[in-house]
C-alpha cells in the first residue's frame, strides 16, 4: 500500500496524526513512556479486563491475569518503536514483538529475537483523540497493519481498508525498565 493511501485511510478512519507521527522525539520528551526507560502494561481499548501479553505459544494476545510476559518497553528506533519484553525471553535478552505472515491466515504478532533492522519489528504509534483515565491512547501498526482484537481470531495485525480502527491501546506505567543485555 502506498504511503498516500495509508495516510488517506488513516484520515478517513478519523485517526489523529498528531505530534507523535510528525515528531517522535518531541512526543517522547512529552511522555517518558516513549523513551524506552519505563516498563508498561499495554491495555486494549475497549477494555476487556485483559492486558496484552505473550501466550504459551509465543503469540501476542489478550490475557486475563498476570502473564509471564505482560510488561513491555517501547524502545525508539528512529521514528518507530520496537516493543520489547521487560524481562528476558529465552536467554538473557529481551524478546521483541514482530509481525508474522501466516499465508492466507491473518497476520499475527509474535515474540522473536530483537533485530532493529527487521521492518516487521518496527511499529508506528498513532495518537488518538480519546483518553484512558487521562492517559494518551494509540493505534499501533506495522507497515499499515494495525493491531486489532477480534473474539474469533484474537489479536491480529490487519490493514484497515475501509474499516474503522476497532482496538486502540494505552500504556500503563509500571516503573523503570530493567536493564537487559543488548
């Protein structure tokens, strides 16, 4: 999908392309969560009393309770972000969230070895106008495929086309990010 088509689709769905899209450094300065120095819970909206976490199959999904991997660090990479686990994955390093192409099935978000050069691990945060208890809310996408929750498929990455963005997210601060080996 061409950049103008993505921007047109974002505008058509009522998404706000605010300071974060135009100047990520300024947005990060205004919100310490976006600096990579805070660990957060990713809360889906509308809220299903679940949080985003990595399930037993290594897939990002909505999980009730306290998942083993339910805290994340948003690590800036240029004008995008890697979403890293706040604790080590397999081995001493954090795992990153990446988009997996599943053939004719929907794109899914999975835990994988971090590599800031892989486009599938670089997410764009799109500021929304709605707030969640005073916290900013965001649409999260990778190359135009937004993270969306559907009861039948779980959390998937989907291009919007003519559809509205159904799932947005807020980031709930849970203190300083741990220092993990790179």
